[in-house]
C-alpha cells in the first residue's frame, strides 16, 4: 500500500491536503484490478478537521477493498466556498490519477461526516451547475458517483447545527438568502448521486431530521438511497468502536452502529459497481 500526501490548490485556497491510501495490485492476484474510491471529509464544525473521522475510517475502507483518500480541507476563518472547491479538486485529482491508482473513474464516492457531510452533499447537488464552471471546473472531472453521509449537517433551517453554519459563512450567516442557500435538502436535483446515509435517533448535536430531509428530497427526485437510523448513540461516533473512541468518552462506543462500514460496502457493490 502507498500512502501519499499532497497539497491541493484551488482558485481560492492552497490550504487543503489530500492523503491517499492506495492498494498496490499484485501480479499473483490480479495485476489489472481496479477498485472503487472513497474520498473522506471528516467533521469538525468547520473549525477543525477531526482525526477520529480521518485515517481510522480510511483504513476500514481499505480493508473492504476501496482505495481511500482523506481530505483535510480549510476551515474558519476560511469561508464558503473554500472547502467545497477543495472537495471538487480532490475528486478531480483522484479521477485524473485513476489509472495510476487502480481506480474505476466511474466509481468515486465522496463521504462526509457531520460538517464534512455538508461539503459532500453540496458537491453532490451542485457538481453539474454553473457554480463550478465559474471557477474553471469541468463537470466530468468533479462528478461524484455516489455519496456517503454520516450524521451529516444538511439543513440551515430549524434543525441546523448553528455553529457549523456560523463557521462556514462568517458574516454571511446573517444574510437570510445566503443562509437559506446552504439548506442542501432544497438543492437536491436529478443529477444528485445515489446516497448511503446513516445517523442515530438520539444525536443531540445534528438531529436526525437533517438526514431524513435529504432522504425525502432524494425520494422526490426518484434517486436511489439507503438509510439507517440507529436507535442510540450521540454525535460524532465515527466507527463507534474503541479505535475511534473520543478520549475519556465511552459514549462514542456504540456496538450496534459498528456494522455501518459493512453495510456501506455492500451498498457500493450492488448500487455503484453493478
């Protein structure tokens, strides 16, 4: 396996890094094998990038046959759309290196956790829009082929995570029109990719309504999705096991949630690969 870290530059920032975890092909097994890729956007409320939702998740994706990437995007005082452009650049980078990294360029999934999920949902909704063309991106370069949303910040309305929106928008948080534009449940369209989502009934920071509203919007567009609402567990569970336990917080261990990477891998196999 190769681990490669590189800087990403966009028209607005040079703050992001993309860490690649690339499985080498084996002459003994299959020298021509190509794999799906997952680009992970950890959470952190747009004030930091959580390491609990970075490499530990990438390694679990590697174990399930994916090429895995972690995007450490820019956060406050950087504002929208810095992180969104960085995710677009990450998708472009992975697709351009698909042959060298043994990736199927039509099987690139973007995965977001908490605030990182807002970035992923934004790209999923907007990749084909004029928004990215204004920054010089070609839609075929930045298209995600599937989305993974874990306890994600979706709405800027009643059930929003206020801190994430404040850090994302800065002074624009007080502009009603700009704030409303960050409600990703209202931006879902026919080009939004298939989506795998999970959250918990008892998440007190980013209520499950965020995920439900995105699911309802996908349903209206007749876009396939898989949704899991686990009955218990607080916010920021990551893998929900001892590997990603927040220091001193047993509440981040939730045995029934630990199945989600397997559920996701099965979904990719039958909904993205086939």
